[in-house]
């Protein structure tokens, strides 16, 4: 095996690690958000998380002499705008739908990423990838069915689907410019857009400026966990196509089920287990392709 092939193989394992780490951190973030909800509004969480995230990126990049604004700023601005639009849709979906139902619909974004990747990047979605993405989507439907949700189309469903499209577009654009930018740059633009979106309601409502000491603690924890999860996802995109990172990210549903059972004593049904098994199997098979034997 040549050094180039070996380096590519190691890079694939590194990408898989960061993708699963990101999924686990976002699952933990959902738990912390549930505990924080009595003390913080969604606008406070969004503005505070993005503000602290932006400050954290400035401190980190100053320490390593990295250029935070990056290259191809038009694309980076588009990353921030699509990410900010996704925030609006996610917040609306979570407010209008049961949390589990909203998350399942939002996790359709790998499908949008698979459609957009051949157009916006050099990645190519093979037939095998499509089959595995479809399998992962079927696993998501098993979990959705297990939650006994209402399948009638509502505004919340449209918002969740819009969030899925926005995130699929965002991670595909990040993949497109990952070779010329620091992994911190996309998250910085994402934070800037989130500050604008969350800051307006906070400034317009005087009560939104009042945060208890416990609320500040939750806000700091949410910011650190969210920033770590986002950076892990961005780092994974340096080694893996957006379709693969997206499918691995669906394992957040599994991590969330485990944490829900452990912390909140939420039951995991047979369909939950079946859906989780299908998702994890799809993630693994998507990344461990059979090698072609040279003739």
C-alpha cells in the first residue's frame, strides 16, 4: 500500500470519528436544552450561543494565527445565510411540532446534500450511496412511526423540511470551500447570521435581557457544546463527502434515544431499536466500501 493510499485511509477513519463525535455532542445538546428551557427563551439561546461561539472562534484563531474571514467570502456569506435560515426553520418546527418528530424530518438533509453535491462540489453520489441513504431514511421513518406522530402536513412540517434543505445546502457549500478555509471559518459566519436573527427579538423585548445566574450557566454550557459539535462536523467534512457526514450525523437519533432512556427514563420501542440498527448499519456500510482489486 502506497503512502498516499494509507494517508487517505487514515483520513477516512479520522472523518468518521469526528462525524460520530459531532452527532454525540448534538444529542447531548438536546438534553441540556431541555433542562435549560425553564430559564431561557429560544431567542436568548440562539443569540447567546452564537455570540459566545463567535467570540470563541476569534480567540482560537488568534492563538493559531488563522485567517478567520477565510477565502471565497461570497460562498461563506451564503453558508451563514443558509445556516441562519435553517435556524429560523428549526426553531419554528420545534415550537410547532413534537421535538422528536421535528428532528426526524430535519434529518432528511442528507438527501438534499446528496442531490446538491454533484452540482456544487466534485463529489459524486453513486447508486450504492443512494441505496444506503434510502435505507437510513427508512430507519428514520421507523423511529418516526414508533413515536406515534401525526403524518398530516402542517406548517411545522414545512418548516422542518425547509430546515433540512437549508442544512443540506450549507454543509455542501462548506465541503466546497473546505480546502481553502480554516474549519473555524464556516462556524464563524454561521454565528454572525445567528446573532442577527436571534438578536432582533432579544433587543425588541426588554424581558429577554433578563437572565438568571442559572440561565447564564446553561447558556455557557449550550454554547460550548454546540460550538464543539459544529466544529467536529466541519472537521469531518475535510475528510469525507457531505453525503457521508450527513448520514453519520443521523446517529444523533440513536445517541438521543440512549440519553433519553438513561436521564429521562423515556422508553425505547422495538421500532426505535430497528430504526437505530438500520441507521447505524447504513452509516458503517456507506464509509466502508468494498475495495476494487487491481487487475
